[in-house]
C-alpha cells in the first residue's frame, strides 16, 4: 500500500479574536460625538456624555460616554434606568444574560470572565478581546442575586 490516497491535514491552532471593529447599539470606538448626536436626536448631550431619551433608546442603552478623541479612547454604554418616570426608586438594569446573548451572537463566547467583589457587591464581567479592541460587559449582582448588565465598555488595546 503506497502513500497515494493518504492525505494528512495539519491544523494550526491560534487564539481566537473577536471581530473588529467592536460595537454595541451601533456605537464603537470610531463613533464621533457628532455622529452619535445624529443617531440620538432627542437625547441630551452634556460634554462627552449623551443621556439617551426613551424615544431614542435601542438595545436598552440609557447613556453613552465617548471619552477621548485620540488613543487610548473609551466608549461606555450604560443601561441604568430609573424605576419610575419621575426618576424615583431603585434603578433598573437589564439581565446580564440578555445583553450577553446579543454579544455572543456577534463575537462568540467571551474570552474571559472576571469574578470579583467591588464595594461588597459581586461582579462577573465578560470580556471579548480583539487584536486592537476589547469589549467588556460589566455585570453586577442584583437584589435577588441575579446578574444585571450595568454597561458595555469598549477600549483600545
């Protein structure tokens, strides 16, 4: 029996990296304040922060911070909403699993989950790493112990 008909496949293993550019709700490191203002026309802009109006909100985002114009740059999309229309009561956050499922559909499983306590509150942040960008889903424990999504933070690496 000769070597004819025998094929050898070599698979090179390389660490997976998330697709870039990274974004959430159409906002990423390449988004300028002017572009964001156009996407959220009914929202209030104060400095580098956009308080997203309910009628502009998509993907449960309530606030957007576009910090810095050069490198390193940071984008933070917040999910905190007041309990009632008057802004009273405990703030509301979406379930971390809901936001994570959107991110998993786009970027796959997180590269890392960091579990720790901040000010005695348990956290479990999910982190996706690309070659030039990193996306973190900031999750903290809610009153019933469920993980709630506080924010998505995108930074350069």
